[in-house]
C-alpha cells in the first residue's frame, strides 16, 4: 500500500515542516511529503524542503488579480501531487472559501492557542491580555471560517507570572512539534478520520479535542 501522502503549506522558517521531515526519516511517522508550497518564495521552509529532496513550489500573490485566482493556481499545484492530507504549518495567508470547500475534510492547521479562544494573530499577547491561566496550541480542521473548524487535538502550557508574549510563545512552540506529529500520525494511521459528520477516533465520534500528555501522547 502506498504511503500516506502529505502536502505542506508554510510561509516562514519551517520548523514544523522540519519536524515532519525528521519524523518521516526516523520512521516514527509513516507518511511521505509530496510537496511544500508557499506564498513567500524566499522563506526558509522552501529551502528545508529542497535540502530534503522534496518538491518546493512558491507563487507570488501579487502576480494574481484576486485571492481566489492565487489560490486556484496554488491548489492546482498541490492537487497535482495527489496528497491525502494538506497540512498548514505556519502558513500565514488566509485561504479562500472556494479552495477550502473544494477540498472538504482534507486540510488541517496548527494554530497557537487553545481554540476557540484567541483566533487570528498575536495569540500570545491576546492570552496575556485576557489574564488566562493556560495557553497552548491546537490542531484543527480548516473550514471557510478563520480558525473555526473542529478542533482535533491540543497541547496546554501554564501562563506563568512575569510572562511576556515572547516567553509564552517559546513555551507554546516547544509543544507544537509533538502536537503536530502526533495528530498527523493518527490521521496517517487511519485512527483519526476527518469526516463530513465530524472527526472520529477509532470509529467513534470525537466529542472533545485530544490532549497531548507527556506519557501517553494524545489521549
């Protein structure tokens, strides 16, 4: 049977992409990356992909008249690789509703907050301003509404006295890699399925997000 295939969207340094590459190389993630795609031709994520021998494609949004036209071109390139799953890992551009709705339940995103709290940007400062005791990261299904799809899994960190956005971000970032790897691993193995009637785990509806634990992974 062919390996579970992934396309990755990224806009920045690509540390989460590198975590996926390393896990696949080590054999702990049974999948293959068919391509890395970006809206920023000079981003480090593309260089990481090329170094690993993975096709890397970048399109410049300004070359297209509308967001929809850009996404049509980008996702045509993605679809050519026939990915089973599209992973947004640090992709900073809002995807048009048409592109998402044409690929239902095939796209996930890693977001730096405990959704549904703190959608959008500057999530760490949002958490500090709200005075919450806990913060973290979420993996969710991408839908047409920003950061609003079903939440599959989360990792939690405490907000400590004296935290600023930078310190809190670093603590969350340390949890993002294991969270993403564990989530993609469950999907690749077929245990976690994204379905029209909602995600399910081992055939049962997923009523609450899985939580990343130090000893048992996602539970």
